[in-house]
C-alpha cells in the first residue's frame, strides 16, 4: 500500500512530487522493530503511524536508523510502518528480529486464513459461533485446531433469579453481567469440528486475529505465544 507524491515532513505525511509513502500494518513490541530494505538505495525516511496513513497523518520517527538501502525503527504499539522511497520496485519491509535477514528480499505472500468453526460436524451450533470463546477466571473454552475438537467448559444462561439459584447450587465458578450468567460446566462438552488448521508459516512476519473487539492471545501446543514461536506471515483467523 502506498501514497503517491508524498513524504514525511515535520512529523506528518505531506505532499511531495516524485516520492512515495509506502506503508504496511505492523505489530508493536517486536524485537528491534521493523526494517526496510532497498538494494538500489531508494529509501529516504522511515517512521511509524498510529492510524491508517494519509496526507496529514502524524508520523513518529523516534529511534529510526536511516540509510538509503537499510532503515529500521522500533515502536511499542500496533500501527503502520511508513517508508519514503523514490522507487517502490525493490522495497521489502518486515520485522527486524535478530537482523539476520535485513538485506533479504522476497515477494509478498498473501496470508493464509483460518475460519473458526461455528458448528460441529453434525451441524450443532457451538458457543464460538454464538457468544464466542468464554472464560470464567482461568477456565476457558478451547479450540484444538490440530485435533479438530472444541471443548466447551463454559455455559451461559439468562440472568434471572431462578437461573442464578441454579448456578449457585452447582457450586461452580461463575461470573455475570446484566444479561447473562457465565458458569463453569461440571462436565466439559467436547465437539468434533471440521476445520483446516493449515497456514503458511513465514519467518520475519506476524499473525493476527480479526473479527473480535476483545484482546486475544494465540498459543502453540507448547504453551508459547505463536508470535514468539512461529513468527508467521499473518495468521488471519476470522469468524
């Protein structure tokens, strides 16, 4: 993605004939930030933008290291890396990590996409398709992509006096709001689901969940954060 005839001036994206502001979504807090490489030396600036870049957008350049062939910038929050170039043909932008691939160039690969199942193989609705993957304290539903199972540990009922009495009588952990009571099932329910867990793993990239307004973490079978363990291109999991 890019803005033609633009550059970074005075901490903002500004109009400028003959240069391009190229940008991509970027994850904050990545080790050493992001790096931009241009073997022909087309880079003139690099920065970070909190919002979708446009003429007039604020750009942070604090901590940037800039040369015409190799530039980098660290940042703590999710946003967009913006790179000013005079030619876009050989520009490559990605997380810096250890720096071992700073001067590698590879064509962009479209992200793999995993759609979370909303029903089991028999057509029965599962919670992830109705109210999402609920949790009560440290106890939560689990979707195992490798095994093709959804384990429901949390159920919900309308928040009524009778339902509250029922849940309290179960002597199980619960939480509630004005509308619903969420409680731990005495016996978890395991559903078999049809889901293709395959996605392309590209180092020097990131993954993300979309379709949710709640912060989520993804974990491998070894309990490590996927971003740290796999460093994928993009894991786009949509519902």
